[in-house]
DNA sequence: TTGTTTTTTTGAACTAGTTCAACTTTTCCT
DNA sequence: AGGAAAAGTTGAACTAGTTCAAAAAAACAA
C-alpha cells in the first residue's frame, strides 16, 4: 500500500524504515469512484493526497462557467489545493476523480504534527514544493510564449501516457483552448506524420 | 540594512534576535546598476537574492527572440532562478535590473549550511515557496481563462505601484501580449473612466 | 540645450483561436 | 445488446490578438 509513496519520497530525501513508518502512519487510504468530487469551490481543503492509483483533475470554473484544468494527477502525484490547505481558507478549485482512484490522504492537523515531530518532513515538502513550482514556471513560460499546437505537442511529449487516459475536452481545458480547436490541431498534426 | 528583510521574514515565521543574526550573517549586499544583468540564460544561478531597493525583471527569451517576463521583483521580493539554483543546473532565465538596485544575496553553499544549522530556515522557505506557488497558480488560472484586458486590469489592481515603474513593453511582456495591443487596451480602458 | 535613442501610438492587413450549429462516433448504463 | 448520453468532428462566421510600418512622444546623453 505504501510502496509507491516510499519510492516517491526517496526521490527527494532519504528516510530510514522507522522514519518512513512514522511518516506514513497518519495517512489513510481513501477510495473514490470516477466522477466523485474530492473538493468543491468554496470548501476548505481538508487533505493533502498522494495518488496511489487512478487519475484526477484539479480544475477551475471561470466566469463563463468554463472549466480550466490546472493539472492532472495520476499515480505518484500529489493533489491538494495548496492555498486552501495551507491557509485553511475557502478554495477556488475543484478536484474530481476521472477514474476510480485510491488516494493516501493526510489531514491538516496531522501534517502539522508531522512537521513538528519529524523535521525531515519540512525539508521534504520544501524540496517537493520547489520542484512543483519550477515545473509550473516552465508551464507559465510556455503559455506566455507558445501557440496552442506547440503547447499540445509539448504536452503529449512530456506526458506520453496521459493523453490516452483523458478525453480531448480535458486536454483542451488544460491547454486553455476550445475542444473544437484542439480537434483541428490534432487533425493537422496527424497529417504531418 | 536588514530591516526590510527582517520584516519580510516575520510575515512567515518568528525568529529571535539571535536566530535572525545567524540567518542574516551569510547574506551580502550587492549593488547593481540599471540594465545590469544578474543572470544570463545558460549560466548556473549562484545566488538567491532579496530586493532591498530597486526593481528587476526575470525574463525568458522565446524561439523568436521575444522577451517574456516571468515576474518583476521590487523591494521585499526574492529573486533567483529556483530551478537553476536548487539543482545547480543551467538556467533558461535571465535576470536584469530595471533600476539601480540593492540585493541581499546568499550563495548556494551558504544556504545549505543555513538549512542544516537553523532548522527553522527549512520551514521558512517551505512556507515562502508554498505561497509563491499558490500565487503562480492563480496567475496560471488567469492566463488560462481571461482575455488580455482583464489580465491587464487585474495586474494594475494587484500591483498598483508597479506599473509606474515599468515601461509598457515590460508590462506587455508580463501579460504575454504585444506592446502595440497593450497600447490599444490602455486607450480603451482610459475611455471608460 | 540639441540631437539620438527608446518608447508609445495608430492604422491596416493578417492569423490564431472562438463560437455556434449540425452531424458522427464512442462510451456508458442497465 | 440497445438506447441514451457524452465526446469528437467539421465548416462558416466571427473576434482577440499579431505584425508591420510609419509617426509622435518621451527619455537619455553629451
């Protein structure tokens, strides 16, 4: 149950068996079904979750009611509304399972206990947040400087197995374009091969 | 010299006088002139800096040679290429002073010593990176879901004193639009007042 | 101050991406 | 397996934003 989590942690920091035991103890496994919402706009995000199995989307509803995807999370990714979780404030994001999924969850109070009892956890999340932030900076740059077809090619190159698990509408909502336009881009790209 | 830095830190974490003394000791003050480059694409970012005075831009050169601004930093902001600094890898970003500026700098080895000797520094940078990340998420959402005029109004509302210190070309490079189009947006917005 | 360089403005022609509507294909549910 | 719902496709008309070029205004340097 904790295999994937331990592998993931090991990429950032070394923990002894005892330390990992202490780290993983406050996590509980939550199974969610496809289409189930884990977080809705306006709620306070009560969890930080590690995806053990499945696929989820973190999205935002704009003024016109259109959904824009901030990111997808599959096996090995973390999901939360970091702003809502860390400040225990109302969320502007929604989180929904796109497949039946299994999430290892930790609540806000337990995470704070972890920070206090196991100082390496501070380092771990400091490093993880830095990496996530660097990745988002690269996406921001891409969004500022590239056309939709370039961004689409970048997406399928960077996450080669993800596209098959997602509908085109979801991919379009991630790229920030209409699904009709993505359909046209795909047609054009297919011809070039 | 350290007044602004201490105020900034205090927003995130409490440090005693001794702890702040220990924290600030490895920082040195660097004065840079307008138009001076602090980092160029391809170099390894050797510093993390706190802006004590002045204004700088962190920008990216796209394939067509256009500059896109990732962010501006004025008094109280931190500047670095977080990816290049933390991994000591080649940077894709450039950092340039837009005004004569004073930066409190710390190098990579000294920052690592700080992490080891003063564990609260882990917590401090974990919290700061989380907040910066949440802010970038909001900007990403804005970029995905809003038109340029909305993004411009959002920018001047959020950073009311910043626009006066920047050229329109810089603001346009931040918003991800051409400076000609920003000029047209400003004309339209001015009429509505 | 004066000339030089940089920034900003404006208009016209263009292109990337949207919107809407109708249709086809695939997926889901029982 | 069959019907309903959701996802994907296509074309036509549109709009947001770009590009280029030329002029005006502002900032800079000597």
